[in-house]
């Protein structure tokens, strides 16, 4: 008789729900690639809003509420809003409050995760790379400045201008992400941040840390780390740099 006594259900330690924009494909693959044993990720999509503040975030938060309803049907133990620009645009208390009320579980967001990750690393000055326009980079730098992080330099690829261009973000190859991110580093920056959850960063973080001699985090590495810790998963993960290895 086959002994299956050692096998456990999928997500036995934690089922984690993830809300992403409709076009995102990278973070779903990256999170599942590095999922600790016993942890499962369950994705749902929420519409992208070019100017979510136009109606005081009502449409965006309504969509988030519907996405949380979908995740509630999965009975997730924790949920994250994994979109850098969206989570930096909407006031954190409103975004996380809507998620908590709709899902009745612990929640976090990419914006919150980035700040927590930089704080955990003891970093207050960074350089920042992204696939975004200068306007979006300026908005995100302003957000980070408001949370005690001095952004010394930014560099973007100008791809968040249309759906066709947004769909190109996930197709930027890791070697190109590496060179783009490396180009914005400044000697006086204590760390390098790569923004956008649809950007291929997991293969670039360790090579960049070795090349630059400083911590490197991305929207996805910070979100993965903060979400796992919020779900009570304290596993250290090799291959994704200082943050997930040491914190």
C-alpha cells in the first residue's frame, strides 16, 4: 500500500492572495518560482487606472474590493496589492483598509513593502531604476521622499504610456534590466531600487549586488519578503539578495 502520510495539502503553511494589474505576468511567475515549501500564491487581476485620484480613488477601490472578494473565495490567509504605481498613488490607509474590510485577513502592498524593506536594510539614500516615464519616476521618488528615503537619481524606459508599451515591460530581458539598473547607481547611494512588479528582476538582484557592492531590492523582492513575513513565514531565501537572505 502506498504511504501518503507525509504529504500535505497545497498551501498548508499559508495561502497568499495577490492582486495585480491585468497586464502583469512577471510577478506571478517570480513569486511561484521562489515560493517556500508549503506556501502557495493565488493571483487575481484588478483594472489599471491611469489617474485613480480623478474620482478620489472610488473606482480603483471598488475594483480592489471585488478582487478581494475573489481571493476570499480562495480562503487566503494573507493578501497583497502587488502594483508599485497603484499602491503609491492611493493613500495607504484607504487601500489597505478596503482590502482588510473586504477580505478579513492581513494585508499589505508593494508601496508599504518597499518602505519596510529599505527600513529593514537601514537605508535612507537610494538610486532608482524602472521601466516608467520620468513623470511616473518623479511621482514615486516623491512618495519615497515623504517616507524618509532620499532618491538621488532615477532612470526609466518610458514604457508605461499605452497598453502596447506596458505589455513590453515584461519582455525586457534580465541582461537589459541589469544594465539599465546598473546605469543609475550612484556611489553615495546606499542601495539600488528597481521599481515595477512586471519587470524581470529576480535574475538580476544577486549579480547587481555583486557588481555594486550594496543591497539591491525590487518591487517584487520587497513585496515577496514583506508578504511572507506578514503571513508568518520567516524562511530565508537564497538567490534574491541581502533582503530575503538576511531579514
